[in-house]
């Protein structure tokens, strides 16, 4: 086929125009953040799948050695089941069809971009995102295969009665010792996962990815050997840590980094519970504490991609039995309100018990036993805690592992009142022992089980007394799960949406709203009212940029005469002026209150340069907390603020008035500063 010269010229012009357009491509942080959130969600889903398979492998290696041996026998039933499981695995090859062309396209586009004029940032962001997508594809399919194998080899009967009592005690003890040894050299990885993420997001700091991986491994050992802990805490920590590393690699600001960490954490909840809406709400309600449009896209995309990936690896079967409970009479609103108070009290008891056990094992409680435990290394303490949990599991199997299977039994009324009541108390104690002694894991899963047990017991009593006015106890068990989560997190929306998504029952939403709201409010009043107020103040200090409190002034030149400087200072709003050097850069600030002493020291040789404060210049996006810290460190009362086209100053007195005015209730222009107020 012969192409005419006119057509060739036209194609050449189009290609040249495309190349010119490529060179003008810019990828600012806000535009890349949703894509980065989706990629972080993919890795959170992979982490959830990896974690679930690690738990299964540890459990299979601990309790299912005969089945593992049988898998190597030619023609055995286990081999046949393995082949069937691999054939029926959810491979989702469409991920390759979509992912590889997108990645190669992004890499090709990055190669076309020429260096210089700020285009290196664009090239780097395209290359990083493309490589992350290809890396996720390379991890997904091995995890699908591992999950298929684990369905056969890692499936152990859930009942502790089918395992030797000796192993039920010994294996958790050994698991605790292994976990203690893993975490002994890294104290920053201790804790339950979620509190550490909340702290990192609030401070807009970072979480190392290697700590997230270590926490996943340690938690898999804890849960796989029978420790009473949840899966969500490590996944939340791991997702946030990966989001932190990706954000730093892409060159995001601290605020964008915090949003990406919250996206990874919410994606971890979404993947763990197969509940994308609850994961997104968790990120916004618990971590960021804001519902603004700028945080919606990355968080929602992260939750969606994490759920898709985790469903491909672990399946899409609902975690809870789908039961069609609903309100029977209007009187039940009162009963669900009482259940909310019960859940709030239980969450408070769990928090107190957990902290009490931690202090006891750390030697901070009175008595010789606590003092002796405090002298022991972490592996010994965690091993003792594991043995105690094993002994409790012999009394009630709900203590063994996550125990979420028994929440399903409570939903379908498969447990007696005595098993429900004792399971609630023993699960609370067992989880406190596991985590308080040094084990690793989360608290969400155990709290849902505790709530299900408490709600089921509450419902059994009510239904026995008022059978015609109340729903079966399974409805109260379902609502109790949401109430316990809401109380534990002080997040009523998270508790509501999590149980609603898990149950798939819209008819239960009204009881959920009542119970979750009251449970959250009661626990908040009991343990966090003062702490929350202090946390809000810290949050305002970290999130309010100094540009909102700066007094914008025209900068003076460093070559200005001292006499003219004095006249300018007297007429300035803050009795302080920013100073530019001969190179046009902001050098600092001159304060009227400091002129007298410095003028005397300089004598006739006094210049604007000699009268400058030595404090650094703040960017306009710097938070109030950074401004106060800089003032304290430098011993000054005023700092220069660089706003690009405009410059100004911020004063300690202005910041203090901002705090006294209720964190921004008084606008900056209503906070005047006079010469006589400068200290």
C-alpha cells in the first residue's frame, strides 16, 4: 500500500504535535493521588491474601502434619483435592489484559518525555506507578495458587475438641515465644496496629514498610498457632505502611502522604472484612476524621481495588450467614438502645482489661508475679500468655484463633445461653492475654465476636421473656457486633456499615443505628472525652497552615536605610516586616521590639541586615505546630512567611489567640496586632 506524501506529512505533523503535548504533561500530586490510592489498594488486597494464607500455613504446619504428609503420596485423596482446587481457583486473567498494556504504555510515555524543566518528576511518577502495577500482577497469581493449595492443606477443623489438649496449650505457647523473638528487637512494631496508624496519620508522619511486613508475619504466627487476635490490625498497619512508602517515592506532600496512608489502612479493612464501603468510612471517620471531596477518590478507589484483589485470592463468600432478621415491634427500639449501652460497657471493659494485662506483664502492677514478669524477656512473657490462652481455649473454643466462626453460630442461634455468655467473657480475657503478653494481632475481629456473643445472650434472655415482641436472638447478635465495633473505635458509621455489608440485611439498619450510636457515645464518655479534646487540639495544630494566620506585608529590601525601616515598622500591622535580600529571596524578619538593643549594639554601622532575626523562614503551608516549635527553638516571637507571590509574618500572640478563639473560629483579620502587643 502506497501512502501519499500529503498523508505522510499529515501523520508527521500529528506525531510532532503529540510529542510536544507529551513534553507539556504535568502530574501534580492531587491528580496522581487517586491513581496512587488505587495501586495502594491493590497491594493491601495482596497483603490480606498473603496474610490469610500465612495463617493457614502456620495452622496447617502446627495442627495438620498428617494431612501434609498425605499430600506427597502418589494418588492420594489429598493430591486429587489439590488438583481440583487449583483448577477451580479464581485466576482472573483479565487483570493481565488490562494491567500490562497500561503499564507498558506508561513506561513508553515516560521514555518519550525529555529531561529538564521539571519533567523528571513526571517521568519518575509514571515509571513508579507502572512498575508497581506490574509488580502486583507478578504477586497476584502465585497468591491465587497458594490460596488454592491452602484450601486443602491449611484447612483444619475449627473445633478444639478434635485436637489434642496437649497441643492446644503447647502450640500457642511456642507461637508466643516465636512472636516475642521476632518483635523483641523492634519495639516500634508492638501494639495492635490501628493506634499506630492513627498516630502516624494525625502527625502526617510515615510508617516503614518493613515494619508492616514483620507485623504481618508475627500476627500470622500468633493467630495460626491459636492465639486470640484479629486479622485486621496487621493489615491496616501494612496497608498504611505501604501507602507511606509509595507516597514518599512519588514525592507527595505530608498531607497527601497522610491521605494515602489512610487509603491503605481503609483498604486493609475492606479486604479483611470483604466490606469496601466500611473500609472507606473507617479511613475517613477514624483516621482522617474528615469527609471532604479531596479524600474521597483515593480512599474509595483503594477500598474497591483491595476488595477485588482479596476476593480473587480468598473468594467472595460472605463472612456472615445471610439471615433475614428484622424488627418485630416498636418496643425493640428500647431493647436495642439497652444493647448499645451493654456494648459500650463491654468495649470499655475490654480496653481496661487489655491495658491492665499489658501493665501486668510489663511489671507495672503491684505484686511479686507482675514484678517477676517484668524482668522476663518478651519471648518468655508472650509464651506464658499463649499457654494461658490455650488453657482457656480448652474451656471454650471461641478463644482459639479469630473465633469469627462462632459469631455465625450466634447469628443462627447455634449456641446456648451459657455458651454465649461464657464465650463473651472468655474471648475478652483471652484476647487481652494474647495481645497484652506480647502477641501480635488486631482487636476488630475479637470485638465483633465479643459483640455477637453478648448480643446473642442478651437476645436469648429477651426472647425468652417476650417471645412475641422481640426478634430471635440472632438479630441481637448481629446488631451487637456492630455496637461493639462502634464502641471500640468510637466510630458509629464504621460499626453500622461494617455489619450492614457483612450481613446484607437492610432491615437491620434501624437497630444498628440506635445501638452503634449509643455504644460509641457511652465508650467515648467513659474513656476518651478528655483525650479526644486534646487530640482535636493537636489535630488543629498540625492541620492549620500558617497562611491562614499570616499578616501579609510588603517586604523591605536589605539595602533600605535604618531610618526608613523604622518608619515602615511603625506603620506596619504587626510591628514586624519581612526582608528580601539583593537576590530577591526572603531573608527573615525585622521586629520593632528588638530594634532598640540591636541598634545600640550595631551603632552607626547598623543596617537592615544586622537587625534581622536569625530564625528560618516558614513556607505558607507549614502547620501551626511547626511555627510554634520553631519559635520555641529559636527563642523568637515572630517568623517570616513565604507565600510565593506574597510574603508576610506570623506572630506567637496571633497563634495563641487562634487557639483561644477555638481553632479558627475568629478569622485572621479579626485578630489585630499592635506595636504595644509585641513582646
